[in-house]
């Protein structure tokens, strides 16, 4: 369905991202753990924090555009937590009570949608 619009979708695998954090990874201030910046094209990102805690940085909500969707899966988060945050000053999260941005359990999937301006909205999270 998206081919006519030249917008590749998650089914062709080009918008999937995997990252395993290692204790030798550099720590980029102000973050206390290794971090990974996601691009505006990322639709699904899987992070393995079995070795060390990590931080997933969502792209600019404005650059991603309205209704852009990113799902982040935290593998091995019971060993070390995965923190989900934004790298852009001024961007923020709108999430319901109980929606976690610091994941401490394995295989939790968190889905966010952009409002196209300055917010990432938490739309679903597995438990």
C-alpha cells in the first residue's frame, strides 16, 4: 500500500533497527549510559541491554512529522534498564499513568506517535 507513495514500510525491513549495548560503548553527556539516536525513518527498534543499561533517543517530533510511529522493544531489560527519552530540547512525552519510560522487564514493547510538533505520545505498551 505504501509503495505508490514512495514511503517504505516496516515490512521490507529498511526501517528496523537493532542495537546491543556494551560496557565499552562511550557515554555521551548528559546521559549516564550509552545512548542511541533513532532516525525519523525508524519504525521498529530493538535494544539489548543484557551487558549494560542503555538509552533510546527518539528523533525530533517535528522532523518525524505528524502520526510518525516508533515501537521500541526492550530485550533483557530485567538485567539492565532501557531508558526512553528525547534528544531534542523542547520535545516531551505525553503518556498515561503507568506507561513506563524506564523499562526494567524483558521484551516490553512501547509504541509512540508524534504530534508533528513537539510531543511523542505513548499509545501502547505491553506488560
